[in-house]
């Protein structure tokens, strides 16, 4: 176990809805990154938070947004859901931006 | 652009035989390389990393990886495969995206160890 927990584990949403995914980082880790893993593909970087500030973003539209809280837990919000947003969403925490990342078990989002 | 490639979608090996999962990379500067394993419906588990130093890196569960700068490769190896090693394996390189240090992953290699 990595100490990184994500909730919920599974979620089904309708196209056009909004969703919030949550991540509790490993104790002491101040950096959280979010990844999207579509079926049969490797994870793709969405964005990273370091000490409550977004400090890097991948090629994802603005309807993907996030937050990091003072206890370093994090949320990923996706607005106006599309069918292609169906994927496994992975949260990873690290001690700082330069060390290895430890992943949670993921949230499986299905958009119908 | 910095990237990794995993040329094999699927690798099959008999239990007890050595296994190799291949990874090549393309980066500017010194590469920070990682291997992760993913079991069905689970997140990624860290296996090992190469930052600097010895070219042979030892990691979890008896896995090791050999960094080869001239061939730009970072192949994952294990001397004797177990059925429980069957999983999806990802090679990754750390890239600098603005001020973020994020991982770019390969497409993954499904390893099946046959009893």
C-alpha cells in the first residue's frame, strides 16, 4: 500500500454532468499529480499541485480543474463531461516535485 | 520532446525463466527513468528508478533494470519469473513541464508468466 487513497473507486456519470474526484496524499507529501489513463494506454499527465498551487499542466482543456488543500489532499473536477472522459483517473503524491511518485488505486469514471 | 517507447505490447515467458521487458527513451539532458507495475483494476506500483550512478538498478520484488546510455535503453529484467509477476508494466521518464516534474509513460507491456 502506498498510503495514497482515492475516492470514489468507481463512478458513472451522464454526458454533460460534472464530477469531483478526491485524493488523500501520503503523509508528509506536498506534491500531488493527476493522470488520466484511458483503456489500453499509459497514463497521461493532467496537472500537478505543489503546496496548494498549480505548477504544471498537460494538454487537457480548462474544464479539467483542481485544488490542493492545506493538508495536501486534492480534488480533480471535470465539467461538461464527454464520453471520451471515461478512464481511470490516478492521483500520485510525492515528497516534492523531484522525487518518485506514489500512486493511489485510481477512480474508474464511466461517462454514458 | 521527451518520450519513452515500449516496443512490445505483450511478453510471454515460462515460470522460472528470465524475463526482459524493453524500454527505450528519448530525452534531452540526463534521463530520470522509472518502472511501474499495474495489476488489474489497481493503480501503479513503483518498482525502481535510475537517476545517476550504477547502470544496474535493483528494485522491488527481485526486479532490476539496466541503463544503457549508448543504446538509450532501460530494460526491466528478472532472473526467474513468477506467475504472480503477470501484470502490465510501464516505463516512464521524468520531464519538466513548466515548473512541474511530471512523468511521461510508455504505452505499457503486458507480461504473462505461464505456469
